[in-house]
C-alpha cells in the first residue's frame, strides 16, 4: 500500500545512541493513474479499536481486539509467541463508481511509529447485492474476485507495545475494468448455490468476552466464528452469514462475528489458489483438520500450536445448545451464504432475536431451526404465504422486509438449489456438499477431505475425534487443573451451570500461552 507517512525509524550510530526517532515523508514517485479516486470520510467510519477526531483516525488500545500481524505490515513481532497483536478495524462508507472495477489502489497519510502499522482491506458489492469478502491490500493494490460498481474500505490499525498509529487521510483509486471484465459485469448472472462443506464444529463459550468485531458475548449468544477476517461482519451487521446444520437435521442461519478457531488466515471455503494461507490444501478442508488428522504443517496451526481438535467453525452457545441441540462437539454442514449468487433477502423479526424455520409451508409446522434477525437468506420460491429457503425449510413471507419481485412459485421452481454444490471451483469436490450430513469416514490420505457424504444421521462424530473441547476465544487465561476434553460439554437442557464446562479457556493442551494465544482474535476482555 502506498503511503505518505511519518514513520518512526530505528536509528543506527548517533540515532541509536540517542534513541531519537527520525520522522520522514515518503512520497513514491508514481505517475498519476487512470481511474476514479475518492477520499472516504474517516468520521463516517465505525468499528472497534479506532477513535476518530479532528486529527483523523487513531488506534485505541482500550477497545482494540486481538488479531494476527500481517506479513505485509510494519508491525514488529509481538512478544506473544503466537503473533497476536491488538488491532483496530474502521469500516468506511461505501462508494459507488461510474464504471466497473476489479482492482482498487490505496494511499494512506499516516503516522506509524515502530511496532505499529496501518493497512487497508477492500471489498465490493456483487451484482446480486451481497458483498465480496474483504481482500487485504498487498502492496498498494487489492484485487477483487469479480467486477463490481460499489467499493468499500476497512482501515486496519495494529500496534505492539505503546505504539499508537494514526491515519489522517485515505485515498482509494478504482482501476477501470478491462473490456472482458466489463462485459462479464454487464452480462447475465446465472444463479449458483453457495459453497457448502462438512466441517467439525466446537462451542465458542467466552460469555462476557469481546469478539473480533467488538461484539460483547451475551449468554446463549447466536453467532459463529470462522478462521479468517475476510468474512468478518461488522458488529451488529450480517453481511457474512452461514447456514449450519447438525446431523439431527436442525439448522441455524447466523452471522460471522468472530475469527477462529485455531487459525486466523484460513479461508478454507475458497479455491486453493485464492486461500490467504495453506494454498497446498484442497478447498473445503480447514487447516486445523489437516494438522489434526494428517500432520499438516508438522501437526501445527499457523501459531505453532498442535490443535486439540479439527475444528473449522465455532458456534455461539445459543446456536450450539439451543438451536442445534448439540450435546458435544460435532461434524456439521456449513453453507457460506455470501459465496453464491442466489437471491438473498434480509429477515426482519420486529424486535425478536430470530425467526423459526419451518419444515412445511404451513402455520404450526415443526420448527427445524432459526434465522437470526437481519441475516440474509436464500430465496428460492414462494408457496402461499411462505418462502422456501432450502429443502423442507420455509419462512413466512411476513418474516421479510422485502422480497424480490420475480420470485417464482415453488410449483415452477427447481427443487432445493440451496443444498446443491457451490460454483464449480477447482477443488469443489474436496468435501461433502449436502446440508446436515457428516462425512462417511475420515480422509484416507494427508491433505484430502472426504469425497462423498453419507446419509443424514444423528450419530456422534468418529470416535477418533476428541469430544468436549470447545474452542472459544483468545482473551482469557486457561483454567488451572485440567486438560481439554476431560469434562463433557453440557447439553442444551443442562445449560452451562451444572458444573465446569470446557470452553475456549481450555482450548489447547496445558502449557499454552494465556490470553490471545488460546485462539485467533476473539478479542479483548
């Protein structure tokens, strides 16, 4: 990322002897570029760990959350051996372009003392209305996965020690799309179901803690965590949501409000060549699962820890216990809803936390799950006063603030596209794609995921998979006197008050580093 920046430098000679800092202005000699440029107002942004005043946006340690240091950032290595540093995220206002783009440049006017950094994430709104994932800028550029006409930036301020970075101005420049890219943007958009993979789920826990987007975790909370900030929704927002289904057939549609488990740069649902890390693994296989089962990366995660389980998703306690009815960690089927091109419509519950998903299009039908308020769900067709959102999954039409005007009747619509595999990615066959099923067996060779799903079942995961080891956040010290998994997870009827519950406080084996070392950035207390 290009910067016009005042940066504290570690001196040598006289500067080292005096401990002085040299402030320099670095202005790259780059010719003016074509494309549309704009300067988003910092005062219009929001997010944890950043305070905006007349001087610009500055790092706020009191509200910062934990996050890994980017390889491209100027932040020094943290004293914490897992490399987690306090981080602020300021989501800026979106900007609509006159012409389509796939590449966005960024220039920051910033003060970044030693041990601090200021970087940008960028995303774009897809033709169907949902957002692409956040793409961290590499150098001065972020290349989006598809052509867009609306762009948004997210300022990322990181700091170790007492350093406090600040940014006075942000300039974003959208490069015009090439002829073929522009044609693709204006052409017909075929609907494709979201990517869907079978992964191991654990319970987040950490009631009273703070997630990576600044959300205060409530009792029986209803959100999920995925191990990449590329799909992190802002606090209170639902731009990135999943449908997660248990082996018993119950499902929840919930927003992604935290990062983890285990890794923080593992967007395993993306094609291998697009993954931020672990490009050697097949699409759909979490690195923690490859490390746990096959010894990938020496059997360790990105922070050099040995995962105590193969988890690829964390579930808030309300999702885990109350909605899915899980009594122990389990294999689940996850649809990553933002990855498809199906029409999505937002749920509006008029003050209720969620709305019941029904098994049939009729009042009083059996509930098979919930959709959290404001989440955007796939709209397949209508049947009377109900909308089908998946196979044998319906919501009342009244649960939506607005529906697309061209939603077909279910008699004329194909059956259940929401359960179909996602777009034809190179490694899409690397994992099962049928909601609510567990894999038939474990991967037989290192670095591979199960190739085909089994029939729906309420059986527990393979006995080789450890149970009772929830992998909640990073901000608490492990409880003394217990290895992970030496106590069962309380069931939904028992609640968490009948005895000690192994949650994120005891995620890894004894001897791991306290605090943020427990898992990727689940925030600060």
